[in-house]
């Protein structure tokens, strides 16, 4: 270990405990240490090995990989189309992202991003095998985020961040326009608020499960709302609003194709009647809810105007896109790209951006297939819908922030869950034998509530 490592004694103890848990917990619970680390350990705790950065989470990935190989858990993984798209996305991240500014340092940087992505995604794929595994993980999350919510309330009243003891986050809470913007263990208040806002739909879906789920759902929903509000981020609030809209669409779940085409037609119509491009609606919304909507619209505008600069392999220079005074102080070659879609294009051109969008599309298709699988209980169907709402919430959040800290782990967890839904036929068949309340829901063909195996989710 290099002398430049920033790991503290507390951080080392935390790592040891999480590593032991990762190795020893049952398969369905092996992801718990990763979820805890994502929520409570800033990226300031770093081992330096041979000049390479290894935050605590990266070391846990290594422990997890050794576990799945030693126990043969990787043999149960069946590749799906989303899995293959994710692999191609990682390859584009490494190759095209390096070609954007060829150098050994750039290769190492892109390699680190791919290590995180592949490690987290495929460990979650090995450990999440059916919907019950996801429901149990969400029950755990509901109680796990309570201390985070409490710490952010304390931060709201004291302007002191308790997680600063680990490094990576400031000790004094940032204030904007008289509002304290709490961030907990995350590197920016928007990311902390987004974490809370994208957790909320899962707890809403959990409410409809049996057993002790209702109590966990209430606790989790309240905690996620507190985290979102404490962050003081208009982007996170809009993500929460998007979640409510997603659940309002439940009654139209069999008409989503029409709704999607309706949205496309409205956008086309607006592009003809608006004086500014349609993406400046984001700026109009910020006039109502606050925030920097104009800047977010401006980024999209500049990405389209400079398409020729990044479409092939991306770009590492955007300073000339920026309005006066908006170049990053820590990186004078770039403006602050607070749009994850634009960041994807800059990190690998249209190929990487296209693969990213294809992964999202496949995620929505997985949700749609479960909605059409008639032999699923109402409670499970609602929970799967809540997973789709989380995906939609992330898609909205991507318009206001680029994911760059540990929140990406929750994104990979979601993608792994969606891929499991795409792959899982056996769980559905087994569930039919165990669930006694399986019945068709409103709008479906009445009868036994069961379909032959050939009509199950593809």
C-alpha cells in the first residue's frame, strides 16, 4: 500500500467487516455490504496500490468476485440481451473513451470505470435470481437508509456533515440562496437527493407486499423523502415528481404504446410552435421550481451544436461550449456537464450513447413483458411496475446530473434487476404453484388466471 493512501483506522475496520460479510452471508444477502458501502462510505477512503486508486467499494468487488468463483455462483448466470448490451457498453467505455484522448493515464481511468461497472453489475446478476431476492433487498434498504436520513436532518440544522470524518465530502454544508444543501456521504447534494428520490418508488411498491412489508415501506418512504428534501435540489425534487407521475400511469399500463407515441407527437408539435428548441422547456420548469434549468437546456443545445466534435469517439474538451465564467476551476478544459446523456456521448461518442439508450429501452421492455404475463399476482405486478418507475426516475434525473460517485452502484443494481426480470421464467412458474391469490386483474382475460408456459415472459 502506498503512503499516499487515505484510509483511516475506522475505514479499515469498516472494510474488514464488509469483506467478511460479503464472503460469509447467504447468496441472496451477499449484496448487503455493497448497499451499505454505497450509502455510508464516501469515496475519500482510498487504498493506493501501485499508483492505482482503490476505494473501499472496489476492494469489496474483488472479494465478491473471489466468492462467486469459489462457490460456483457464476455458473447460474444466464446471459440475456441486456447483459450483452451492457458488455458492449463497457467495451465502448474502455476503447472509445480512451481514443478520445489517447494516453496511458486515460486508459487506466477508463479501465477503473469498467472495473466498477462490470464488477458491480455481474455480482448483482449472480446474487439476484428472482423477484423475491429483490423484494428482500428493498426491505433491507428501507431500514438501512434511516440513519442516513437522520444524519442529513442533523446536517440541515447544524450545517455540519458527519461523514466528513471519512474524507471526500466537505465538513461544512454548502448553502445556496439561503438553503442548506445536505449531501451525506455523497459527493454532491444533487446526487444525495437523487439517491433518495430514486429509492422512493421501491418502497411504494413494497407497500403492496405481504408480511412485515408495510411497516418497512412506510419507514423507507419517509426516509427517502427526508433525504430528497434535505438535499435542497430542484433536480431531485423533479425526479420525485416523476415517480408520482409514473405511478399515476399504472391505470394506463396496457396503453403505454399509445402514450409514448402521444408524447412524441406533442414534442414534435411543440418544436413547431416554440421559439426556442423544445429542450428549453427544462428552463421554463426551473422558473417555477427553481434551480439552474437554463444551464441544463444550454448544455443540450451546445452538445447538438458541437455534434461533429464528439460523435465518433467522444471528446475531452468542452471549455469553448461554456458561457462566460462557467469553465470548471478544477478542469479548465471543460464546462460542468450536468447531463448524464451528454456525458455518455462525450465519453464514447454516439456508439456509447446509443448502447446506453438501448439498455434503458430493454429495461422498459422487461417491465412491459411482466405486465403482460397474466399469471402474476397483483402485488408482484405492482412491485415490478415500481421498478419501472425507478428506471423512469433515473432517466429524468439524467437530465440534471451526471452520475460520478457511488450512486452508480445503485444504477448497476437496477440494471441487473431488470436483466433478471428479462431472464426469469422459472421463478414465474414456481410462483404459480405457491401463490394462492393469483388472479387476472382488471382488463385481462378472466378464467383460471394461468397461462401455458409458452405465454410466460420471454
